[in-house]
């Protein structure tokens, strides 16, 4: 068994950074659905802007809003306006084809692979 990439939201723009929240990343639930991410799922978030990498979990954001909000301590590492890749992983005994959602600067879907 290996952990393999199962979901990815590619080149999303962080819309908010909220230091006051206790933790996690808020993601538009429509984007979560299309990428196959679950609410509460552990994700790896990588900033293409700063190089920061962190693990957190998904909390639901308003559907079709484009919201990507770094919450709590994560907001110190990744700020509003940064470009990020959000990845979910699955434990599998065989290779799988990940769902990859490509978004524009407003976090609207432009392509799904």
C-alpha cells in the first residue's frame, strides 16, 4: 500500500487569510466536489508564490464562491493573493488516476482532468 495523489486543485488563488480561526483551509464546496475532496479530509497545500508547504484539513466554503481561505496558523505561512496547489492523497494498493481541477485567477474551473 502507498499514499498516492487522488485529488488536486491546481493554481488556486488564496482569497483570504484569517488568523483568528482555529485552523484549516476553507474551500468552495463546489471545487471540493469536482476535485473529489471531502470535508474534513487532510490536504497538502503548497504555495507557488512563497514556497510554503503545510498540511491541514478541509472545511466547507460557500459553493461557487471561489473561496480559498487559509485559517489560523496557516495564515502566517500562506497569505491572501498567493497561488496554491491543494492536494489530497489516498492509500491504495495500485496506481490511480487523480482528479485534477484547473482553475483561473478567480478560482473558477477551466478544465477537469
